[in-house]
């Protein structure tokens, strides 16, 4: 595997000078950028012209990762030459979260099963129920095929997100890349690092990813009480206080974290990136700086261990925008922690997201997470 990387910023343009890298010899081009940079499609057209016939796959972000640098308002690009791995791209439109399960199934059906080793998925970050999307993919894919990916972002604006698969970046899309081949080795892990506070409450009314009541009380009113002065900034400030979710009656359930995507004052409800089932137990969480960074390092440890001694050539890092808002000027520390674990030879690329799709560990089921650092390592034996 060979990886060539470049970045674009409004001040410096392309670095290194463009066009560069593998051209049509690449197998896949990953591109992550701010919505403003991606929106007119000009830079994506440049990438397509420089890599004719090569799938270009990516999305808008809440921050771009390349190497150990985190930028805003830029474009991060990795052109990847796979020696013994084939690539297949599939996409589907999505207009609202209720379609998510069927979209996951359609994408799975569009990827031929023979030889499929791993699936990378990226989706519109505001029109999807990430839980149902992950469930649909899992239901349609062959057993043993792993899935990782994330929800596209729009900084802390929550207005519109973009997915890159066709001629130009588009809203209302979900895309998946199938990776095929016996020599491909994939490692992945996903960990958080948030501390719970306040009492655990029961979800007494919800529908899919919309939460109406906790312990019989308006969820939005309860959230506002806890947030205090931060409540005026919802939904963005909700990223600082995610919800820990534990399904009742499931032995050994580690729970998941859910982040707010929107609020409805008229209904007094909160919309989350994934399911918030009735009967589940919920508890607010808050940040712990050191534990957030330790969580990123732990995710890297899990992903590297699952490579079973192989050396990673590429690391795809998807971290939640809430972590970036909390860490602020320390945000690069979590990426540097990943670098320390995976070593200097792996090319790193990624983005800050509205949700992460991955198993916690290789032995766990795939599901939507929020507020985690999720890492996918690729190697060819």
C-alpha cells in the first residue's frame, strides 16, 4: 500500500503543489473538508481530473485531520494505491431518518459479497438515524464483514452537510466503499472518555432518535435546567453535555453515548444522532480533558492490537465535534496520542464528525457512537 497526501488552505493553496501523487494509479482518494470549501465543487473536480477513473470518497466536517494537524476551513486528501485490494463504491439518497434502515440494506445489497472484507461508510450527518443505518448494513452484509465510518459535519452550525461520491458534493446522501481481498487487514477501535454526572433517568417517551420525556418530564426542559447559561446555545452547546445511554436488561452492555443534533421547542423534544429507545436508562455526561485524550489512545491501542502484528499503512480517524469543542487548543493532543501508538509510518487522515460508526472493539457489534475517537487502520499483508 502506498499513500500520498496533500492539503488545501485558502492562504497557501495546495501543499505540496497540485497535481501531485498517484494520479490514475490510485485505487481510492479520501477527501475531507469544511462545507464552505467543498460546496462549489471546484476542488473536488480538480481531484477527479488528477485521478481519472478513481473513486473519490469523503464528506464535509467539523474539522479536518491530516497527519497530527487539525485544521478548519481546509481540505485534507489521501490518494491510496492498494496492491492487492479491490474497491467498490455504492451510494444511496436519504431524505429523513426514517429511511435509514432501508438505506443501510440497499447499500449492503449494492456491494457484491464475494471477497468483501470491510466497508467504510459516510453519510449526511443531519438526515440520518445512525443506529438504524448501522443495523441495516449489518443485516445485509455477510457475516464477518466489519463496518466503520461516520456522519459528516458542518462545524457547530448544524445547517447542512455534504457527502462526496459523484460529480460534486451533495446533501441527502449516504455512501459506502467496499474493500475486497484476502490480503487486506483491518483494525478498529472506538472509545470516549466522558464522566457521568447527575442521576440516571428512564426514557419514558421517545420515537426513534427523538427524545420527548425522561422520568415523565420534558427532555428539553430537563436538559436546559442542567445546561444553565449554556442552554441558549442549543443544539451546539449540547455537544458539551452528551447523554450516556444504557439499555435495560442487557447483561454486559457497555452503553453508548448520544449527541444532540437538533431541538424542537414546540414539541419540547431533542433529536439525537441515533436511537434513544423507551425504557433505556440515560445519564448526562461532562468532559474530562485527560480522559478524552486517554480515550483516543485507548482506541488506537484496540485498533492496533486487532491488526495482529501487522504494520498499519493508513489510519482513518473520526472523532466527534464535541471532543473538539471541549479540547479546544489541546485538540491535536488526541491525534498525537494516536500517532504515538500506531507509529511514524502510518499515514493519518480523518475528520471531526456528528457521529461515529464502529464496534467498540473487534469482538463487539457495530453501532453508532457519539463523542468517541474511532480509528480504522488498514494494512496489506
